[in-house]
C-alpha cells in the first residue's frame, strides 16, 4: 500500500496477480466506519419522555410532539440503553396505574 501526494492510499496487487490494477482508496476506508448518524439519546431526553408518560401521555402521543424523537427511535433506545429501559418501564407502570384509577 502506498500513499500519493494528495493523501490517497493505493492498494497494490501482489506480484503475480495479472490483470489486477492498483485502486485508490482513502485512509478512512482502511478503518471500519460506523454506519448511520450519531444517536440523539441523552439521559435528559429519556427523563423527559418518562415524565410526559407519567403525566398521562402515551408513548405514541409523546413521540408525535415536535420536540420528541420518533417512536421507532425510542424503541431502539429501549433496546440499546438499559438505564432508559428501566425508566421507560417505571413510567409505563405509573401510566397504567393512573389509567386504572381514573
């Protein structure tokens, strides 16, 4: 592998590999790239979602508000963040109990 003047890396085929040309690549391509955009998850937004659910809103209603993430995003956060999963479960428990009392 060699680097040219513009900083591009070139992979050179091993000797004896007829018909395989040198191909340019970037230095970043050599490292594993993360796919997708960074998460917007924060403990503060998790707490806000839980608070709104405790106030009597369903997750669907919370997620339809302009300042809240999409419902699918929240479900991914529940799967990926154990601390959010606990907060969400607690908020859901309170929401269900309030509904049953009302």
